[in-house]
C-alpha cells in the first residue's frame, strides 16, 4: 500500500512509507462509522483510484502499526484487494 504516514513523537518529521496492509492494526477507539452505502462507494473508489489520502499509523515500538487515522480506508482497501 502506498501512502502510509508514520507518526513518532520522538521525531517531528512524518515519514511516508509503503507497507503491507496486513501488518496494520485498527485502534480500539475509532468513533467514526459510515453507512453501508458509503462503505460500498469507498470500496469502489479504492478499486478505481487506490488510496488518495494516506493512512496514518503510529511508529512508536509500543504501538507500532496501530492506525491513528484511516480505519475505514484500511477496511475498504482490504476488501478491494
């Protein structure tokens, strides 16, 4: 997957890296929900255009690969293949 931003408090810089989406984990505190129709449209869009807005994951070793932003896009990307 292209366009994953990694956040690390020790470094003020964000890194954009390509990662296998299978190593990413959803955080347990994502409050956002989308309707079935919106989700289907997101899957369709990702199949056509890929990911446009990058996912953001933590790079701290204690929380490595846990998403900060992009939970719906991650699920849709996995479904889109």
